[in-house]
C-alpha cells in the first residue's frame, strides 16, 4: 500500500486510520484523556463514531469549545446546527414551553404541534398539507415507507446506492451504504438500488453520454419497468454527503416517471432542509413537488430531536393503521423549538443571508480549485458544499489519504468538518455564520490542505 493510492481507512469507516491514531496520541490534557477513556469504557463501540474525536465542554454560535479550552469552527454539526449553537431566541421559546407543558400524552394534541403542522403546510405553499411528527429522521422515513405501501399497494422500494436514510433495519435496507448493512444478514425484501447522480464522474456505464444526468433518469425508469411492484422512490433532493447537485431537468423527468408508473416520490431532506440550500426546502429549486417530504435534524433547532413527514392531501388514507404511534409524536417542546427556528429564520432573513454567502463561498472554493491541482471538483448549493480531492485530475482517481490528512490538519487548526466517500471534504457551516467567520474557516481549510499536500504525493 502506497501513500498515493490504495489508502483504505478514511473518516467514514471505523475511524481507525493512522492519522486518527496520531490525533489521539497528541491529546495530553488529563481531563480530556480521562473522559475519552470513560466514554470508551461505558458506551458500545460502533463504526463512524468510535473512538470519539474530543470532549466538548460548551458550544456557542458557530464554535465548539473543548475541555482544554480550544475551539473549532463547526462545518459539520450533524446538520442540526443551522441556526448556531445556543441560539438565545430559540432557547427562550423552548424554556417558556417547558414552563407550560413539557409532554403531551398520546390521544391528546396541543397548540404548538398544531401551529407547527399549519406552518409547515404554509411553507410548502399548501402543496403538502398532511403531516406526522416523530422523534427522529429514521422513524420519519419508516412512516413514509408504511404510507407508500398502504397507498400504492406495492412493497418494493428504490433508493440510490451509497445513500443514507437512517440506521434502523428497515432504513438501512432502503439505503445503500454497505457500512450500515455489513454483517446483519437478510434485510427488508424488495429493496432495489440504482446509481446516484454523479455530476463529476459522469454516467458509470457510459461516461461520454451527452444526456448528462438524464441518463440516470432513463436507467431509473428501466429498473421500475423491469422490477414491477415498485411503490416508492426515496432520494435526497441534493445529496448531502458527496454534494452532487442534479439538474432541474433530472428531477422534472423523475417526477414524470414516478407519475407514469404509480411510484410515490419521497424527498429525504433530513440533513438539507430548513434553509441550507438557500430555499426553505431544497426541492423548491427544481419546480417539482414530492408526494412526501421528510424533514429532521435542523427542524429541532439543535435542541430537541424532531422530525416530520409532510405529504399530499390524497395520501391521508391510513386512518386504520398506526403509521407512527410514537410516545413523543406531538412533542410540545419539539414543536416550540421548530416554530422558534422558523420564526428566527424569517425575522432575520436567513435565506437571503445564505444566498449571499453562497456566492462568496463558491468564488473562494473555485479560486482554491484553480490554485490546487489536487482539487478535482467543487460542488454545492447555498451553504452545502463538497470538495473532491484527487491524485490526478486527468484520471479522477480519489485521493483518500490526502483527504484524511487534510481532515486532521483542519482539526489541529480549529476547523471541524467531515470526509465522505473517502475523498470529499464536506462543508456545512451554520447558516448564521458571518462573512468574517466564513473567511476564517476557509483560510484554515486552505492552510490545512497545503500542509497535508506536503506530506503526500500530489500531481
């Protein structure tokens, strides 16, 4: 195995690369080491999060503060940090709700939950008018799958290879990431997968195809016709991990295909909804309306786990089936957090702010690409961006080692981000980040990339 190619361990498998080992060995702060050991001793170990990177003491705005007094600008945040950490306006609203009613038992409803349902319908222009809430995105996906079976009478699902729609057995069957499926035996029957749109590498079976991502739509229809009994297509409107941005023509064609074959179109916007792409919901860029929209993460404003399924009126057909029946299905506190988040966004013109910063971020990242040959592609929308690192632009070979080293250099310098698919640096800043903070983070990113490039072979 060379340092140039064949690098197997990346952030996104077991967190056990050589760079991760070196990172752990550099931690000398006694309280941090003690806490990390306790974490390792009492929590079940699992891929993607064990061992932990650091121990946080507090969070504020766009920053994470660790036990030893160091800070990171957070460009990851599991996409729940859209409106910044410790947003005082939202916290005050949640505290006020706690004083009124913290929990609503099943068989009852409450005003915050009703107001939130009404507000979400309004934000879709009343094209989606029925909803259910759940304590997390995975359970919201489960609701969508149940509803699709009931409405269509068909049990097969289609999703994209390498997609993630939750970590339960049904959602990992739907999704296409092997790291979540490995070693678990038979999964949910009827789970079909097709290639995701790859705007950088082209069509996997014909890179010279002049139809671009419409060829992916053509293949999707071919699979639907050949398989039969397909009731639902679940997809990320814009893929959050590798940040592939489909064309408007692609989603409009997919909408036509789903209508033609009686397939419900479900957009999973759990990580990218709530303003990240510069519109409240990412599908609003494309001139199409899904049958079902799934939200989560940022919906709870980084305070309360909260997710929602919002669907068209005609899908209100499951009155005799318990679609969710979750204990915290109509959480008054979660609803208050979500309402406060939406109110804060509207009062502070957050969508306008995102669109303004998106132009600046795109310009800076494109300039970075011009000056660094290891950057094969830059992709994004709003404040959702990905940088693909390659060994050679001509061959487009992934440079996973450089991505891994860049990650830890960023962490050393005070920037927290994520690597996906082995070589994509994922940049998800809070939507409230200032221009100065954004430039500070991008300066760190470039310095880290230069430092990492000096340690590995880059053409």
